[in-house]
C-alpha cells in the first residue's frame, strides 16, 4: 500500500512538472489575440479620479454646454436634462440645488455625485451612449458646466477647466460614508453609554458603540 501511494505520488509529480514546463516554456500564444500597443493601452487608461489630476486641458461654460446638450444629449435625456426616455440628469434648478434625502429614482441627477470629477469622467468615457468617447475635452467641460449650472451647483458664467472643476463644491459631498470604516474611530463620533446624538443612541445596557466612520456620516 505504501508503495502504491508512493508510485501514484511520483506519477503526479511528473505530471505536474510536465504541466509547469508546458505553461512556462511556451511564450507565444498563437490564436489568442495580439499584444496591445502603448497607444492602445493609453486610450483605455483615461479614468479621472476625484482629485482630477488626469483632467486634460480644455474648458467650457454652461452656454456652450447648452449647445452641446441640445445636439448630442437631449434626444435621450430630454431638452432640459429631464423628461427624456432615459435617466434624468437635472434636479432642482439654477441657484436651487437639490439637497437630500434622495429617492432611488433621483440618484441619476449629477447633483447626487459626491465629487465633480465623476460627471466629467463618466460623460467623457460613456456618453453619448450611441457614440461613447466621441466628445472633445471642451465639449465634456461644457456639458458638465451646463449640467452643474442647471442643477444649481455653479453660476451661469463659471468656466469649467481642469483647475476650476475640482474646486466645485457638490451639494451632496457629505452624503456618503467612506468605503472602508476608519479605525480608530474619531473620538467625537463615539457614543458613550446612554448617550444620544444625531438620531443614534447607545443604550444604557450596551457597551459604548464605536461609530467607526470618518467625518462624513450624514446619511441622505
Ligand atoms: C442614445 C441615448 C443617449 C445619449 C445621446 C446620451 N445619453 Fe447619457 N445616458 C444614456 C443612458 C441609457 C444612460 C444610463 C446608462 C447606464 O445606467 O448604464 C445614460 C447616463 C448618463 C449619465 C449618468 C446618469 C447617472 O445615473 O449617474 C450622464 C451624466 C449622462 N448620461 C450624460 C449625457 C450627456 C452629457 C450626453 C451628451 C453628450 C448624453 N448623456 C447623451 C443614454 C444617452
């Protein structure tokens, strides 16, 4: 029996060794596509993060954006960014931003986003849905300026460019909690036994509840 096991184990070893040679020894993969060129990789690598470091040069105002929107967006999203056949993008109005609470159907408005760059990044990569990636940076800045103006977030003549866009204060910027709980918790946010604050309560018979989130704890 011992012998049998040994023999099987050694067969397995030989098989594994052969598979390893097959896997590592073969360096080309015929019929499995072609390698991407640096330019192709660059064309996918266009995500703009919350700090906007990747934003390209360019600029736009809400007036220019009204034109872009009418020509390239209104057919699906409606003339004023709502009432079209797909998601509405505008809530509230110029000078009157929507503040929470948000119903599920309202969360497609750009004023729901916590960072201004989300609008730029998404529109640049995914819109118009029938021709994604076709907008110039100026068109994206303009469309964002118009959407921000219509949502009451910026003024009608504010110019959106790589510098000004990241400074826009989104009305719902505090409406999200961090993806990861922050540890150790901010002592100001920890409730003691019997304490009640901001609609949260630590019952007397419980140990103190640590509220392990950072400063952005408003749920809307
Ligand atoms: C052919 C129809 C069509 C056109 C044209 C179009 N969109 Fe969209 N748009 C969509 C659809 C469909 C979605 C939802 C996509 C999804 O949820 O996956 C969407 C989603 C969006 C969103 C995200 C909404 C959210 O849920 O956060 C924004 C912002 C947006 N579009 C902006 C624009 C802008 C700006 C233009 C014009 C440059 C445009 N769209 C043109 C169909 C369109």
